[in-house]
C-alpha cells in the first residue's frame, strides 16, 4: 500500500506529543481588543482579533474580572477554536485559570486538550476548524476581585515553523453574573501526562480494566451532594478527557500500550446523576449515554455530557444525589482517563447546580 509523503510525515512526528500543562511561558496581551456581551444571565467576553498560538507558549486570549464575596461561586465556560498553518499534527491545550489581586492562581485550573489534525482535516464540523471547551466552577476563597483567563497552548515535535490561530468571534469566555448557590465541583485523582508512576485509570485490553466508574471507583472519594432546600430542580454536567495509548506514545504507562498507532479506540460512556433514597441506594436514575471514537491522530479527546432541569422526586425521601461516569472499552486502543496534572490542572471534572426557578 502506498502512503503519501504527507501522511508519513505526520506519523513520524506525532509519537512524542503529550498534553503540556506544566510551566510554559504565559504571554498576556496577545489578543488585542476584546468584546463583551450579555447572554441570559451570563457575560460572554469574545476574542476580537485572530491570535497566533506559537509553539511552546501559553497565550492569554480572553480575561474577565469579578468582584466576589467569600465563598461566592461562578461557573465559567471557555471555547477555543483554532485553525492550523500546517497539515501536520499539532497539540492544543485550553485552560481556564483564575487569579487573585496579586496575580497568583487560585483553586484549580480547568483544561481540555486535543491534537489539531491539520489544516486539511475534513472531519470537524467546519473543515480545518477545531473547537475545544473547558468548564470551571470557581469558588472565591475570600472577598476580593478575581480575574479569570482563557489560555491556549500549541505544541508539537514538527520541524520548522508552524502555529495555530485562535479564531476571533468563536473563541470566548463566559461567566455567571450571579452566585451559583450550593453548586459542587468534582475532579478525579492525580494522573500526570506521561504517567511514569502508573497511577492513572485505564480501560481496555491487557493489564487495563474493561470498564471504570469515574468519580466513583477510580480513587475519587465518593461524594453525596445535597440539593438546596429551595431548589425546584437540579442540573449536572461533566467533561471526560481520554487519551489513546498506542505503542510508543509518551502519554501512557508502557504496560498499557498494546497496539501500534492507527488502531484508534471506541468506548461507551454513560453520565449518571442519581437521586438516592433514605437507605443510600438508587431511587431515581438520570443518565445520558454516548459511544465515542478517539482516533490516534486526535490522541487526546474530551467528551461533554449534561443533564438539565432534573426533577427532585419527593418520593425518594432525600434530596441527595450521586454524580458519576461509566466508561466501558469497546474496541481498539486502551485509553487513559486523564485526571489532575501538576497538582492543580483538571482535565476530567463534573459540576452539579441548583435551579431556583
């Protein structure tokens, strides 16, 4: 079989890509002008000028400041859409980072990652344009003004010059305008990019598990969330980041690498938000399921799940809920369930919300 030079070139350099979430240089002010808009209880700040993401630099794209009381909560969602200057594969990481008045990072950093598969990629909704989303529930540790920043990083072992471009208008940061009373954040345990210690959760063949429950049996302390007494319903969402473990990748424990690159992976996922009864067992289960394919070209891929306006059943006798994600390997590569990196950056997380009207 004849392989084109471009595909061979692409495969030569993808093997050393990793999710880079460590101490990269952060460069503010690259985004030039910003535009803000009101959207049904949210403030959306939009990137107004296309902005280059050069290799190895973390670029501040959009920022938003909020004056908060102690323990006040805000849900932030970021969207980063990029194009690429090359047909080769380039890693992309998006982060939401909140800073206090002295410029120190506060609480957890939310992140999503995926490889941009090239300027000629036709599998995205808009060919060549890759969108990523990240979500953060920020809780103010004390009264003060906090600035939250949407950041982007491009990285690869490709030779020569290349860059990604964050697209104006479709890159933005949203923030609640009012307190998210009683909302709760979930994140799974530590799982470094290379997992040299072999502590991450894997599903697949060989030494991996056939299935796993995120936030339930993956080392996360099981948390039973109480809906607010005045809530009329509840909502929940989760971002699940998975990485394929092909032979020679720098992103998995060696014992989990079974197949050569190109096998891809298929997994079934089910996001559950379960109302418990007075004995602590399931009373009413709310769920959404999906089958996901993660290609070795994409390598890292985040899936988004949500359940909105879930009724609180008084017959259950409690307002207690359990949030979890079931992940089952179907075929292909073993996948790593990404977790906390560098002690602060979360790639897999969930949020529960109270709805008061």
